[in-house]
C-alpha cells in the first residue's frame, strides 16, 4: 500500500491505516524530538503528540506527498514550545560525569533492556556537544539499523550529505563513549507499543469528518447571520413606512369623527 493510499484511508477514518503511518515514521520523529530534548521519556511524549496533531490536521494538508516534511515541522514546533515553556537550558538536563554514578537505575520496560539514568546522562552529555544537524543524523543512524539511506530519506537529504553529517558527527563524538552511544541509541528507539498508544489516543472523529463538522457549524452560523441581517434590513425599510401609514389612518379617523364644522376644518389643516 502506498503512503498516499494510507493517508487517504486515514482521512476516511481508518485508524489501522494511520497506525501504519505512525509505525513508518515513529523512529524519525522520536529521533528528532530526542535530539532536541535529550530526554528519552519526554521525546516519546512529544512524538506521540506530533502524530495526534497530524491526525487532527490531516484534512488541512493540501499535498499528501509532503506529509513527511509537514510531520517533521509539527515535531520541531512542539519541541520549541516545550523547551520554551519549561524555560530550562537543555545543557542542564545532563548531569556531570562526576555525579552520574550516584543516580538510581531506571525501571526496565516490558520489551526492552533497561537503560540506566547514568547511561542516559552520559550519552546525552556526549551528544549535546555536537551541532544539531549532525546529532539528528547520528541518532537516526543508530536507530535505523545504521542505514544511511534511511537517514537521508528521513531528513530529506542526499545520500552524500547524510554520509558527510554522520562522518562529521562521529569525529566530534569522543571515542571513549562512542560505543555506549551506539548501544544506548540502538536500544531506546520506539517499539510496537508506541504506535498502539498513539492510535488509542486518537480522537474518535475522522479528520475529514471533523473538518466537515467545523465547516457545517461555520456555515450555519453564516446563514443565521445573513438571515438576521436581512430581517434587520426589511425592518429598517418597512418600519418608517408602516409608521407613516398609521399616522395617515389616525388622522383620517380623527377627521371622520370630528363633530363640528370648525373642528372638521381644523383637522384638515
């Protein structure tokens, strides 16, 4: 099934089709969010929110061929807002190498070997000194079975540029932690449960239906407003005319009911 077909099915309300999309891009989006936050847990939360927002706004995407680019933009914007709202320096997330030994081990997940807080801190400390564009490429490389092609496709780069970024990133990475970085990143990518969690959190209304509902409400509001405006215009025109007609009828009745000739002449005036 092509991506366009999956997206069209998603627009029609197919959670299963969108689940396939999520599975296809979860490593890319989690890689982008982790590269910016240095927090495995937070990066997956932001990645899940990225897919949920993509589901809600899918009907607004005019060119489905640009879905990957659009999805990455959503992820990067969410990361920026998250970091801004927390008002904390990313550099402060990682603990110093001298103090990490005292940190407790994290609890193991159901389908992966546990990564200790110590390892997480060491890995991020090693990665945060590398420029963002090289860091993203390296994270994706180690999470995509070390495939240069996957890195290039995910980030919209040529294969040569992807190789250059990976080469530069490896040179900037300290040799003594390079193996640990490769090992930890390879074990911390999103698993099958990630896509399941995203699908479970999706709104019940399909993207197209949600968009149609919004447009329907807007249309009804517009019709009501137009009707009210029309009634107001009619009232504005007929009001004075009806008032004038009432005055004429009243005067005529007064003339008819006048008793004396003198009063009769006065009323005519």
